C-alpha cells in the first residue's frame, strides 16, 4: 500500500525540470510538433506566395478589400500571423497504408478528366446569383456540394458538373485539387466581400449557422483553431483575420502547389462593392465573366454539352434573367414542381446578391440547377 500511495503521489506532483547535457537544470516546455515531420500551412503555401495573394486582396480593384486588410494591420500583419500558425496533422501527406488514406482515396479517387469551375468562397458572397447566371448560360451547376467523411467517389460527382459553389465546398477545395492532379480545373472563382459585413449578413440570413466558423481547408482550419483564431461567425470582428487568410491561402493552393496557373486563372468578384451602383456592377460583371470564360477558363467549353463560347450578349442576358427572377419574386415566394413541395425564398435585405433559399431539399437543388434558362418562380 505504501508503494501504491507513493506512486499516486508522484503522479499528482508537478512536473520537475530536467538536467541538460551540461548538468544544469533545464526548464520544462510543453511538446510542440516538429515542422519537419508535421508541416503547417506555411509549408503548404510558401510565405512568399501567401504574401503575393494577400497583396492582391489589398490592392486588386475587383477585390475592394483594402479597408478590411488595413483594419487588421495590413498585409505585413496578416503574413506574420500566417507564418506563426502551428503545424497540424491535416497538413501532412497521409501514409498510403493508413486507414485514413484509404478512406480519402475512396472519397476522392484520382480523376481522369479536368474538373469543373469552382467558387472557393463560402455562401453569402453572391454565390446563389452567380450560380443562377452559370445555369442560365447552360452550365450544369451544383450549389452546396457536400462530401462527408462517409461519402464515396466525390470526384465523379464533382466531375459531372460544370460549375460548383457555396458552403461547404471551401472545406473541400484542397481535396478536390489533389484529386485532379495534372488534369486541373478550367479556372476558379473567388467571390468576396467585406468579411465583417459577410458575417453580419450570414447570421441575419442564416441564423442557424451563427455558431459555425469560417469555411477553410482542413490544414488551415486545424492550424487556425489551434492558434485560437477561429470564433463563431456571430463574433463579426473576430471573423476578419481568418477570412482574409483563408482567401489568400485558397488562391495560393489553387495556383502554386499542385498545378501552376497564372493569377488570371482565378477570377475575383465582389458583388457588394460600394464604388458602383447595381447597373454598373452588372455591366462590369458581364465584362469579367465574358473575359474569364473566353480566356483563362475557355477549356470548359471542350465539354460536349457546352458547344459555344459565352459571349457578352449571352452573359448579359443571363444576368438580366437572374435579376428579373429576383425582382419578380415576393419576399416569401414558392416554387412548385412534380418533384418537390415548395421552397421559400428569403430576401430580408432587398439585395439580389444576398439571394438565399431556406430549407431547400436536395432534389429541389438538382431541379433548380438543371435549369438552362430563366428560373420560373410561381407565387
């Protein structure tokens, strides 16, 4: 009993310092992962590349995020925070014999074809409106793509589409890029807006998601969480830094690690910019999308179901179609078909770019996204 009591007491005793090689007592430090064994986000996205995309967020005229970047200390401060992010197990390459690797390969088998155009941003950045435009152009679109841990062959599901957007896709961006390897993607979209305004709008439109975090790839998400950077989006002030870091990191991994693309491979859109009125924003959007689809992302039209390049007239008509759909729909409208019961459209801000469906069933999403012309809403 005396031996047992001594052992228990030793377990409860505080940790004692140890002697170093020279015989002196060394202070005890908590264990931290070895970055050579377990990498962090800065090993996946080199700091120089991250800085390049932070600068792009701060200075690109289509981002309109200079004030948001300045409010957190500027590009230099964001780079310092990114460099300080700790290693995370999700950042490392998986052992091929490990069950996690096998589960990943089941979810994300290597693709034999080029993937669709992806919007790397979370919802409430105009993703529903952009989805409507692509659908009206004849693209097979998917909104709110999901690939849970138990899913099988998310790669084929993704490859059966031409354009995919909205949460929880941002959490799968890195996985999708890995699965497509050298095949790559025609291009990427990054729909952005002021991060604080995004959080406020997100909570207002989708209050059930107010306890969620910024959507990020697993490596970055795990590391930012360990650093204490992630807070529920209901804390709008705390959202700014992780959101800006996520956007820069997404652009980095989409262009540098797995396949080299020039910057114009990524199209940044800010539909909530305040330097233009709605008409000016729509006209600029026509120019942006037309240039993107006929230029960097033109390989999307190699697909058999998309026989013609989108010209400015077609893009403009699609924007007008989606605008008319929004304007003609009352604050609470319904859309009925033989497949679904009804969907409720919420427009609390009277802003077509904040267009949100509430409680949309999965089959209704498929039906909605197969539309190639003006969406028909019946009240």
